[in-house]
């Protein structure tokens, strides 16, 4: 269904912020096209309750989806920002990494419940990550996904995750990581780390 409906990573990330009933109603109504009555019957509730949950879900999504959906390639400034992020990452330079973030940036890895808001929280997470054995072998490669800049993450030579970046006014506002090596075949980064280990 994901392939057929072309559901984007940003939408999937936003859906993670919905309560379970709102998520079910949104998917049944807006993705599958069920009526309020059909949805109410399945969820053992009323049509009015379904319509109310759908309104709340849509309002939540409106605040969570990226405001700008570009079809254009990244600008030279965005490409340079991503390159700076990659260089700082490979140097494990946390101050340089957080300097590329908006003060109120978010980092999330759905469906994991961990979520970090603001430079200080993200810096703390990165410090723990780089100190852990598994965090010392992570490599990044710039790519694109859903018309946005992204990073392919490798652990050793193996694909690990895609990090979707939202860039606003020259700084990164959101990093959404999806730990799923199968995404590499969909978005096109090399299936193995192409550089030296």
C-alpha cells in the first residue's frame, strides 16, 4: 500500500505524533477512502466521533508536516550545509554539528519514542551516541528523499538508515531518521558504504 499510495517519509513521521485512534481514523478515511460510517463500524464508535478524530488528526498533521515541499534540487547553500554537517559528523565535532541547527531543532527516529528538541538536547544525544561503540562506526553520505536533502547512514559497510533533513533559512530545523536498510533501494544511495572504512 505504501508503494501504491506514494506515502512520503515526512507523512509517516508526522503520523507517529497522532494518538492511536486518530491515526487509525486518518488512515482509514484519508488513505483508504473509507466513509465515516464504515470507519465507525470498524472502530465500534459513532460517525460523529470519527469525524471529530479526523479533524484533530488533520490539525496535528498540519503542524508536523514540512511547510515547504520542494520539487527543485537543493540549492548550493543547502548542499554546502549538508556537506558541513557530514564533515562535522565524521569528525565527531558536536559543537560544529549543533551550530548547523536551528535553536529549536527537532531530532526524531520514528517509530522509536525518543525525540530531542533544541540544540542542547540534540548535543546531549550526540555525545552519548559518539561515546557508544556502535556510534563510532557510523558514516554519512548525502542523498535525497521525498524532494528533500537527506543522509544515508552506514554502520561499517552496511546500510542502516535514511535521515531526512528539513532546512529553513539556512539551518536544519528537523532531522527525522528512519532505521530501515530497505529504504536504500527506494531512494537510491549505494547499498554499501562507498568510501574507505
